């Protein structure tokens, strides 16, 4: 009982909920040039901060599917907990025609 309460608390602190969109990659704010086939993510200005997460991994889950992506860019149009994925990463979770999907994600 106590253990499961603690586990839920840890999960709720470390996971974020927001919308995922996708964008066409290139030279990112982290200083790396990426291709659309790379599994990368752009974070909101709030999450990106001064770029301390650059090169770090993020796990993104949508309808039971989870992918791992690398932080490469800043998303100026994103809400605080929204993320912007490369086209390949987005399409690993859902059809690109959806354009925007609700996801949960965390720093791995
Ligand atoms: C994501 O990374 C975690 C931790 O390294 C690993 O356990 C998991 O298998 C990876 N998932 C995918 C889909 O690559």
C-alpha cells in the first residue's frame, strides 16, 4: 500500500502531459544539424531552459506505445509541457495526418 503510493507520487512528479506535434528538422538550438529520420525532440522554452537537456533522452508515450528521442531543439510555439518531434519519431507513435496527439513524457 505504502510502496504503491510512493511509486505513484514519483511517477506523477517525473512525467509530463502535453501535446506532441512534428516539425521539419535542421540546425537545432542545441547546435546539432538533424535529419527528419532522426528520433529527436524540441522542448518548450520553459523546459529547454538554458539547454541543459540537450543530448539527453526523453521517453514519449502515446496509447501504450513508447519511443525514446534525443533533445535537439527548442520549440518556440509549444506550450510548457508540449513537445515537437521529428517526422519519423511522430509517425512511430501515430499517423502524421493526426498532426497533434496527447502524450505523456519524461526525461529518461
Ligand atoms: C527506451 O530506453 C529505455 C531505457 O534505456 C529502454 O529500456 C527501452 O527499451 C527503450 N525503448 C525503446 C522503444 O527504444
